[in-house]
């Protein structure tokens, strides 16, 4: 993780100008608008009306129903005997109906009309709808619609309705999949869906519900397919704010001073929240990891926000404005654009993004143009470095908090200590901002636990990790359950298959107490979603009859199946393993047929030669990520977190089984390029020296001093360009030509696809006859490889890793290497990234799988942060977090006391104006006398 508190580089400035995708832009617009309307719901799915781009009218609606649905619906009703739907006028109630509005209202009411038999849905539409000429012209476009492939919402609903009815008629319980899907789709905010179709669909759902035909237990048993893998639910869902965003937008609107503890899972939009906050306040966004700040900057610019930057600032003079935020500037006379910005005027700045070192300059800068009470500080990941006893940032953090003058503070992190753990910090904040004018200081806890996706935890033997597998001692299990209830963010790591299987097993076998019975938790299909199932699982696990636990635990341990199976078709060296069977001994072969005079035949047993079937070593599941286990890494890149990055890098190269001759060829090319790079670097240095010397000599040729200073850069540049391009300047021309020739001599190193994880040839060798359709591989072009080959201060082993599609993220000298890796990671072009543990805070890249190495010694909070790197995509894919050490699992599911959490102790001491220390039993204010006695 890059915690260097330095100014932005040129490449970083350029990166924030890259526009986000249209899909991301829609999210940014939602957050911005959501500040004023927290219940905003946007759905861009087309209905027939919106697809055709025509105004709504009841006549056109009738026409569209007749054209696309009428005949099909009548055929379905007739074929499958849906007697509760009648295509006729409703029975008259004796009242005259005059207007279309009255007719529509009565038709709607008829759906609720109940007879002794059942609710009847009457559909009565004129067959020949008369349309205006202009409407007929507009509707001519309907002839081009492909009903089977179109994602028009009306057709999507109809297809599910049709399949539901057909499958139910066959007594195929899969009809409940369509029932559940339709029930959820009907809650979406899609505009102008055909009301006749909706009435029929609602009538069907109500009919099945009234007749108790909906088996909720079956839906939960199959929740993996019905919910998690149901592409329709995500594809057509509304775009809306997360609950934590709604809460914080409401909280900041209070007039009083406030400290907001903002706790929400990673990947749920916390770092985009400032876009909404800036609609009503000026915002200071503080981030230790500059990558996070740059990501926000890019999004803010795409959203049209006026932003400023304070990175590596010693004073407000070092703050820089983006062009959008410029109030005073000079104009380029030639192009008409902004030539130079006056960074001292920040009157337009809506969001200033700063590192920890630059917070105070940023604060004073914003206060120069705004009242402090109109500013909100969002401090991102304040727990960074809090797991260290001592860190260079600690004193800066202490100073920032002590001198802070902004009364609206947001501390934002997925692993932020809870309110009861931050008593010292909260008391200090209250004391500081309580005054006669503002007697009340609000402490707001926002705790969210999004559970829209599942990221299963796997142990080093390939088994799914779940609370009910952790102990045969029920008292210990209850402690785990309590810990999970206190930290519901862990729900996203409960495998949905295992969750549903366990909950239904203990329910059907009557192992749970009455308080946790299924019927008390689920009334109808509206109650069923991923989150409610996982909470029900915890409730069931907490309420198992103690005397039954031994039986339950034994049953599940015996029936436990691996999620990742050992690749037994090939060994680690690439030798195929052939299973053989003896043909039997000759003495066992009997025959009544005389053998005299017949052809000779072999009658002894034979055995095909093969490699012996190896026994999988305990704890080695899916560790051969460059060979036999690579196929298990699907859908997207993988991150491998380790303390010893070099060790993992060497293991990956060693296990890649690259032949000695091929490796020798690669290393010779790398060594050749390294030598070539030294020559290129020497000439570049000489060229730069000569250019600088020429520039200085030109600018020192006399003239008006003021004018010279003003035009120094331009004059020097023009003259240098002129002289360098001159035919007379043989020296410069020759050096440039030499550079170009040397760069052409760079040898491109490459590997055969059989060695590159999950390339087609690689899969044929290592995963033949296995399911490899979703295996993910790298996609790195030759230009990028050449760029890496020419870098200095980069390990040769890392260059070899790049050929395998693997990047390394850790602190090292080459900034250029890091920038290239960031770009590759952002575009998901790398197969694997090996990173040290501090990097977990500094990445927002999309990873589908993650490994936590055995050498990691992390706190519970840091483990959760590490897990947060996985599954940040907003799409349904296969995810996994793979633990190499069971101790890490134990740490994750253990409840620790506040005094045993370094993050809690350090935050209470550093986020505090008073100089307090923890003495092992309590916090005490430190004085000069006892300074040496107390330890942090």
C-alpha cells in the first residue's frame, strides 16, 4: 500500500481524467440525486412503451396487449385450465360506468373481488382498437421487435409466467423458480408495464398463494439457484442507494455538531458517498491510501464535481485545483482554454481530497471560503496503521485530531470500532464541540451489512468454512453465533448452499426450539431473500436443542463435501495419472472349451504402467495456481496476500514447470535487455545533461530580466527544439538516433501458452476433462511486456512472472512498474496479483478469488479488510476466499475484548486531544512524570 504522503505524479494527474463507464456514471448520478431524495429508485429497463418511445394512452396499451399477448394468454388459459381468468366483462354491480377512468378503477378492483370459490380476474378489451394516424405510424416500429430475445420487461414477465404455468401443469417443482422470480420482478420500478398483463400475472400468483401451493421451504432449499444464480434478479433490479448512504445523508442534515461512525462492508459505495454529501456541504475527504483518493477524484470529475487536491502539502500554497474548480485563471490566447489556474482561490471547491499529512492545510484552506459548520470531513479507513504499536503516521494523526476545527466528522471503515469501544474518542469530541451555541453533539452510529452476494470461505483442504463446522462443543458454537450476530458483515461470507442446507435439515428433523421454527420466520415469498435466509440460519443454529447437537454435528461432518476437489488426473510435475485394474490371475480363468489346436492367447494378468496415484497432502488443496489448480480460478483475477512476497513469487515460477532450456532462453533475453537498458539510460542521462546545459546557456544571454523570467521556459523550449532539429547539431541528432536504434534492439521474451495459466494449451495439459469453461487467464500485450523488460530496479523474477500473467504489489523502487501493474489490474488483464498485507487498504480492483497465506499474522479487523478485496463486482460470479491456515479462521470467528484489539486502543489514544495511554487495565492521561511508565 502506498502510504507515502507526497505530491501527485504526472501519471496520477492523467489517470483521474479518464472518464468512467456509462454504467458507473449512472451510479454517480444516483448518489448525487440521492442526497435530496434518499428513496430514489431508477430502473433503465425498457417496457414496450419506453422502448417504442411513445406517450402512454389506454388505447395504445390495449393495442399492444392485443398484438403481443391476447391470443397467447387465451391459449394458455384454455390449455391449462386457468378458470380464475375470464376474458369477458365483469358481472355488473348495477352501477353505470361512464368514463374510462371509472372503468379502469373498477377493473382493478375486480382483481380483489372474492367469491365463495376464488378471486376472478376479468379481462375485457376491444379487439379492434382504433388508433390515431400518428400513433399508427409510431407503432409500425413494433414489427421489428424480436419477442424471444428482447429484454423488454413485458416480454420478460410473460416468458416467466408462461414457463411457470407450463411447469406447474407437469408437476415440475421448478415452477417455483418462476414464481419467486416474478414476485421479485414485480417490485421493480419499471415504467409503463402493460397493466392487463400485470393483472393476469398478479391473479396467477394470488391463486397459487390462496391455494397454499407455494412451498417456501423448497424455495429456500434451492436458494442458490433461485436467488444467488438467478441472473434476472440482478439484471432487472432497481438502482437505489444503500441503506447506509440513506442514513448518512439524513444524519448530516442535522444542525448540531456530529461524529458519525460509518461502518459498512467494502465495495458498497462508502468512498463515493462524498459525491452526495457535497450536494449540501463542502467536503474534505481524508485518505491514507492515495489510490482510494484518486479513485474518488476520477469519479468526482466524471460527475462534474469541482475538486481540489492536497497531497504532500506543507501549507495551503501546495494545494492544487482541478480546472472545474478554478475561479481565477489566465486564458491561452491561441487555444482559448485555461492556461494557468490561480490555486489560491478555492471559492468553488466542493470536495478537497487530501492525504493525512495535508489535512490541516486542507482544513484551513476550506475554512477560508466556508463556515466550519458547513463542512463535512469524511476520514476514510482511519484504522490504517492502527494495528501497529508505532508508525510514522501516528503523530500526524494525533495532531490532525487535536487541531481539527470542523464539527462534522465522519469516520468511515468496514472495520471501524463500534460506539461502545470508542468511549475515549467520543468523550473527547463531545467536550471539544459542546458550546453555548451548540449544546448538543450527536454521536451517530451507522452500521450496515449488505448481503447481496456470497463469497464462500474455503479452508486449505477445499472445504467450505461455516459456523456449524467449527466445533463439536455446542457452547463454543453459541459463542461463534453471538460473534456473528454482533458482526453481521460476516453474513456475506456464509455460503448460501450450506446455509440453506443446514437450516432446512434441523427444521425438518425437529432439532430446533419452537422460537426458531420456519413458520415463525417466513410468512410468504416476500420474506425470502439472501439476507433473511442467513439470519434465519444463525437463529436456527442458536436455538438447536443442546442434546441434539452431537447428532447434528456428526451428520454434517460425515456428509461434508469439498467445494474444490483435488485434481487427481495429473501430478505436480505434469505427469498424467492413469488408473489401472488387474485383469486377474491365470489360475482364476476357467473354460470348458478344449484348447488343443486353438490359437495361443495370454492368460496371465497384465497391468498398464502408470504413475502411482498420489495421496493429496493435507492442507495442499488448490495451491498449485500456475499449473494443476489454475482452472479453479474463474471469472476474474485473483489476489494472493502474503508477508513474504518473494517466497510466493519463487514458488509460482518453480511450480510453473518451465523447462530449463526455455527458462535459460528467457533469462538470457532478460539479461540482454538489462545490459541494453544500462546503455539506453546512460545516453538518456547524457542527452538530458546536454539539453539542460544548452537551456541554461540560452536563457543566460542577457536581455530584460523580468521578461526573461516570464518567457524563460517558452524561449528555451523553442530554441532547444530549433537547435535539436537542426542539421548542424550532429551531436544531439546522433544521440537521438542511437536511442531509437537501441530501443529497437529490445528482445521480446515470451512463453509458450502451455506454461501460461489457463491459456487453452495450458488447460489441455493440466485440466483435461475438467470443467474449465469459466477459467480466467491474463491478456498482456507485447508493448506492455517490452516496457517492463526495459525497467530498471525490477527483479528479474518479476519479469518472468509477468510472462505468466502475474503482477507483484509491494514497496519497491520502480514507480513505473507499479503504475503499469495498476493499469493492468484496473483493466483486469492480470491473472494473479501477489501483494503484501498493507496493500489490502489500497486497492479497489475487482478480484474474484483471494488467498491468505500461511505466513500472515493479522488482526481480525485486517482479515475482514483482506476479505473485502474479493467480490467487489456488481455481477454474479463465482467467488472464494481461500485460507491457508486454520488459525486465521479461528481469529475471524472469535470475539475479542476491546482491550485485546490494537485498533481500538490506538484509536482511543490517537483520536484524542488529551495525551492518554493504556496501562493494561485502563486509560490514563499521561503527564511528564509518568511518561516513561505507560506504554501504548
